[in-house]
């Protein structure tokens, strides 16, 4: 395990995982699923990548006791475009997040689909807010 700040998104229905690891002001994202392991450095020099805000926005569907599914997909994209997230939901309180890395020649990409429990969204948002603070502190 790294001594650098990290956030792990773990699928609640499989062994898939996405691991975010702080570098200086940049960070790496590793997609881990079955036989796939892809890692990419994401440029965050502008400090505009606010994943905590994205997950906090997803929390608005959960009031602590009741889940209200939203319509369609919610999207987030890193400032430089190497990383994107798309979130959808169902009425049972599951959030489905597709994490995509784009790299190399145009059109090269890798994606991992994760199922998250609605009750975990606040702790994920908090973890990403702390992660963002650690990136800003080292910039």
C-alpha cells in the first residue's frame, strides 16, 4: 500500500476497483477488473478536478433513509479529458458508475463498471474532498 493519499472505489457486486493515488498536484487512476489493470496519470495542475463535488451531487438522491433515483446519466470529466465518470441509478438504491481512461493514440480507452451502494456516497464524497485538499497542499 502506498503512503500517498488514496481513494478506492470498490464495486459492491464484484472484485472491480478504481484506485486514485495522489502524486504532487496530479494523480494516477488505476482500473482493476478481472484480468485488466490499467493505470494513467491525470494532469490536475489547474486544480479543477473536483470529484468530491461530483459524488456530493449524487448524494442529493439519498436523504439518509429514502432513495430517489434520478433520470438519465450524470457525467464528470477531468479538466484535461483523460478521465471521465458516468453515473446512473436504479430504484433499489444502487448507483452504477462507469470510469473511463483515455490514453495513447486517439480512441484508445479502458473502462470499468462499478456498482456502488447509495449509502456509501457521502463517505466517497468526503474521501474525494480530502483527496483534493491533499493535492492542493502539495501543489
